[in-house]
């Protein structure tokens, strides 16, 4: 069934892992946008017991954790006899999410070869720069803390065809990146947008007070 021609275009949330060596391996477009999004912010303020002049000093951006629950379902694709859904279910989409926290196989093999050759110090593989995209005003670098996957249905070959994924991410700020890293600029832009939104909200409140609609005292 086609959508009503006058309906607005739905903006999809996504998680994008930017990996120059395999740019399409970790692009996860939400099949259904989560109905709720939970965010926890912990302020980085001066430590307890310090100088009185330090109590209101901010040491950096707050530590923010974002939690969402994603639903994946191959039912519509199976009804249309989609080749990938028919043969693999939602396994590829689950794998794209999981690869955000797996080191790349080639790096594991390379490090194994270095250790076998007697290399004393081996550098741990680096995760791709991961972005949580939730509309134009919220594009932030994140690191995935936990993935809890509940597979709810399977096809005859035991491929998962329906699942829920609880995803917890820590937002990375300019305190986590060197100045030249793209994540530094991305978070700075995100904070700038937030400041602009806060100004708009404050102006609305000031107008309400000035007009007499709201009293503070």
C-alpha cells in the first residue's frame, strides 16, 4: 500500500560505523524508529572537598549514556520473497550491529602473526568511529557499551527473523579525542546545536514571564 502523498517523509535513525577499510560493513539503518530513547547525563563538576572557588567549575562535557531498544523483523520482506530475507532472515542486520564491537578479522590475524614472530608489544585493534544519528540536530560520536539481543522467531533453517536489541552507548566528547580527530569537531557541532536550542527555549520562557502568563514569585 502506498503512503498518502501529502504525508511527511519519515526520517530514520541510524548507527554508522566509519571504517575506511570496509565502509559498508557497519551501516545500520533502523527498520523501525524506537518509540523511546533514554539518556543519562552525569555532570563533570569540581570534586567534593575542594576549594570553594572550584565547586561550580565544569571539568568538561557531561558523561552521557544513550539507551534504545531496536526492533528487527523480516516478516514484510519474507512476504515479498526478498532473496536475502528468505535465505538469511535478519542475520545480516544483527551482524552489522555486532561488528561495531568486534575487531576486524584481518587485524586479529595480523596481531597473531606478530606475536608468533616474537613481537613484544602488539597494538590493540581500534574500533571504527561510530556515530549515532537521530535527525539532523543529533549526530554524535559514540562507543557501544552493551548489546543485548533477544531473538524471538526463526525460519526453518534457524535464521532469526524477528529480534529486539537493547543498545547502550556512551557519547564521546571533545575530551575523548585529539584536536585533529573528526569526532572532536562532530561533538563540538552537536554542543553548538544544543546551545542554540537552549537559547530558543529560554526566550520562550522569558516571553511567558514578560507577558504575565507565568509568575516566578
